[in-house]
């Protein structure tokens, strides 16, 4: 079965804006198995989309994944009371 790649959340010390990508994952038969949201920091929306496409180029080219949309996140979960450790 296809293993979904793990994506380490960006380090919180960067001053760049955060962006999220909504992704769909597919099995060997082309059936969607699940969706996920991944995050990165980038200068702008176009740079964020290019970054996601570079990170997941193997999965995208193989048809195991599709990026549905890239946008600034509405919110995210944190693992500490200061918001410095993001959940993955």
C-alpha cells in the first residue's frame, strides 16, 4: 500500500507568511484514499505552490497525489501554550 510522505511543519522562527495546501491521495487503482493539509512558509502564494510541487514532485508525477488548492491557512493546531510547536 502507498505510504503518505510525512511533512515536517516549518520552523516557527521564520518571518515569512505561512501557506497551506489541500491534498488528495490515491491508491494503485486511482481511487482517492484520503485527504490531508500540509504547511510551508513562503514569500507569496505562487512561491508556496511551487514549493509544494517541488516537495511532492515524485508523488504528483506518479499520480499518487493531487494538490487541490494552496492558500493562507485559516488556523492550525499547536502543541505548546506559546504556539511555537506546530502539530503535523
